[in-house]
C-alpha cells in the first residue's frame, strides 16, 4: 500500500485517550489509516517531516458567518474607530473614492468602543456627500443608515410603525436617528439584496482561504438564504459554485434560516410538514458540503442590549430604544417561534435556536422540551446558539434535554468589559459559561460568530483558558478550563456538536485527515502565548492546502543534496517529498 501522505517526526496530539500521542501519521484517500509503527514503513506520495512541530486535529468553527466575513474584506472597516467623529472621517474618506450614486457600505461598527454613541444620520449625510450610507454593527443585530436610506426604506413616510421584532431608534426630537435594530434592518436589506451568486461565492473563497492560515479545516455557516443574515435566497447555490470552482477551501456545514422553510405536502404517515422542497433537511450532503440545522432567531444581542433577559440591563441606556426595552425583546411572538421549532423538529430537522438572554434561553428549552414530548427523537443534537446568559436553574435542563450549548468565548477579550457592565456581577458569572457546561457531560464546541468578533481559534482557546477581558479582568473565573479541554472543544467538541462525531475531530484511524501543524505544543505553552502560536501548515482531506513556505512546490525541484531552508520559530522545516 502506498500512502497519499505521511507525516513524521511530529508531536501528534491525537486527542484519543487510548493513544494520546504519536510521532507518525499516515493518510490515504482523505482518511487517517494508521499511526507510528502501523505506517512508518510504508511508502507515500508525499512525506512531511514536521521537525518536531506539533500536529493537532484541524480546527472546526461551529458557528460563524463566512460569506458575511468574506464580504467585509472588501467593505469599509470602521472597527478601529474610537469616537463617532472617527467614523464620520472614515466614511468621508471612503465616500470620496466612490461614484456619486454608490453606496457606502461599512462593517465593524461598535458603539461600545465609541463612548456608547452611535453615528447620527445627519452627520453621515454630510460625510457621505449625498451618497447612501449603510454601516453594519459588529454584532450583526443593528445597523446605522443615513437620510437617503431611511427615505428609500419608507421609514420617513407618514404613519410608519416599527416592524415586529425590530426597533427604529429616534432622537430627542422624535426623528429616526439612523439606528435600526434587529428585524428593522430588513427594511434596508431588501433594497440591496440579493447579491449575485458569483459575489457570494467569491466571498466564501476569500473567507475560507483566510481560514486555512488559522488552521481551520471545517466550519458551520450560521444562517443562509433568508432573514437579515442571508445574502440571497439561493445562497446554497453560491456554496455549490464555490465548491465546483475550487473556491471552497475547507469543509462547510450550512444552517438554513428558518424563514426559508415552508409548509410541505407529504403522506400523513411521514409527519413532514415544514421544510425545503423535495424534503431536503439536516444531514443532506457529504463530508465536504452539507446542510446542517435550521437557524431561528429568538432574541438579539448583549452588545446592543437587545437580548431578552429576565431582569433589566444595568447602567444607563445608550438611546431611546434601550430605555423603552430595558429587558431586551424577542424577535417574534413567543408562541409562533415555539411552533416553528416544534414543526421543524417533527419534520426531521435539527434546530439551532439563537438565544442569548436567559429569557430567550427559557423559551428555547421549553420549545425543545415540547418538541421531544410530542415526538421523541433520541440523540438529536438541537442547539442553543450563544447561550449568553444561563442561570443556575437552567443548567440541568440542558443536560436533561441533551441540548448543545454553543457559546463564543472569543467575545470575552473584546466585549467582556461592556457585557459585564450591562449584566452586573451576578449575571456575569452566568455568562458565556464553559466549565459548568462541560461538567454536564455535554459537547461544547469551539465557535467564533465571526465577523462579530475576531475568529482565530488559537486566541479563542487562550480566552477559554484565561477568560480575560480587554481591561485584564477575569470574566467568570469559575468557568475557566485547562488547555486540553479548550483544544478538545475546537476539534472533537465541534465535530460532536455538528453531527460529525466519530468522523473527524481526533487523529485516529478512520477519521478524516484534517490536520493543523503548529510551531509549539499548546499543552506545554504559557497560556499567555497560546494565541500567538503560529500555524505552519494546514491539511484538508490529506492534502497540505496551506503551505506558507512553498515547501510542497519546492519538493518537485529540490535534489537530495540541496539544503532544506530553515522554518520559523526555530523548527526544522516541514519537508514534503516525493517518495518513490
């Protein structure tokens, strides 16, 4: 037998309790076929000498927005603004490069970094020189637009009322000030969307190329096709196009937005009443591209104080919208959202419920409990996305129902101080939990919600271990975990949470040959440095698709007498070779 890939002279962290480490790994047809003595004597089409570097399973981001992230790479970035005046300056400079009829589309707006203030429509009018402005909040749950966009959206029309599940913010004079929360964003999006499939496929390509540099080999796209997170009703076609044209560089699982599901006619015995045409549902596809859960939004965000909590947010409201909704709000009628969850469950879907506030978490748990009472489905991995505030009395229900929590611990460094200010000390201890969730025996995946926050896995692993905010405070110290638990979350935990447990997430025979090669062992690295570890190479399906040193290309021309160039961080270079 000739292997496709042999990795040797490596510190391989298998994450298999029965065999936690190895020095050699072999892959054939995209799967791991053996370790150490099982493969070290076999010839291989390509040999990688790791020079003592550490090999871990490929990282798996269980909740991110890849098309959105890819699009932001070509838009105005205002994430560095620390005052609203800096936002206006950035808009003015960017607008000056555009035609007069172009839109100024920006991303990364965060009022928590601009003194709690949002840009005002009047100042944006002046900065943009008559162009339409659409600035998306980093949370994804709000945006700010200027007067021409408000007029286009019908918001300035006489008799306008806020949409269900959304808020149009108004200034002290009662005028819309440009801030649109939650579902109110759709009033603008319907004039910009849908994007062409080619544009979305390009964005997916840009995002997944970037993922490889961070060691990410799999991800779950948290909502396509509809709502205010979709980019086109045919978004799956964009992913298929990206795959067909070589632009999908990693594995992808896609969540369908709940509002693209519709009533279906089937045999009375089938119980399939809600879904997509042809009965396509969770699990359709293959290891490279598949359909995951249906995504339903129950509430908003902690950053914008639109998450549905049981007790009012702490501190002074930042605007009239917050003052009017001191405990946040649900995205729709609670009974209607419950019916959607139950119908999707009965129709064979896995459901991912976005619930950040504890009041929304109650709603999600109640809906899942009712769904299982009406139609028991043992082993189904329903999820609660974010689970931002989980009271002690709610923890046991996660375990009882087998519901997977999907929190984002990479939020803690950039947003932790602002979230703690909004929640107060008692609720901060319940927020973005980890240790207490793992203690329930639940799979807790690694996830980023990128581009809401920086999404690189290694800094996120460091955040799981340290839970430090930007000010250096420890956010919920009892929820810290050892490095091994954090590494498992971003690999095996994500595989289990997304329904791929046993197929990827560990470096054992039979699992997919997705590997990340690091310049040091995270288990032996000072926690302060974990986020600074370097990704030396990324392997997907047994193919070294990220090779920043060009070693695979050099292998074809290098003769045995030529020296191997040194690698960074003092490691011996990776040496892919043709083995004949």
